[in-house]
């Protein structure tokens, strides 16, 4: 079952945006959403609109997201 991350455990939006922009320079990241989902793939970020796209060509998925939906981002080596 997917569990929502408690608000007190979430980082500030500014630091999440900075982490997303930095992570978008890498080939693969793991993006964790506030609703408990975690998805891996490439990342495109639009910092002005605070939106982006996670894509995985192997699994043929594409997920559009807004900054307020993101809990964390992790770079996969």
C-alpha cells in the first residue's frame, strides 16, 4: 500500500527545485511523489513554470509533474 509522506518530513520547495534542476543533468533519477509513488527515468525540468517531465524509454512511460507533487529526487549512478 502506498503511504503519503508526512509534511514535517518534506524539504522546502526551493531546495527541491534546485535538486531537480541539478538532477536533470544526469541520465537517470528516482523521483518520489507526495502520494508515495517512486519512478525512475530521465528528467526534464522547467524551473520557471515549476513543472517537468519524467520519462523512461525502456518502459515507455512519461509522467508530467508539478513541483508541489514532488517529495524528493535521487540521482542514480
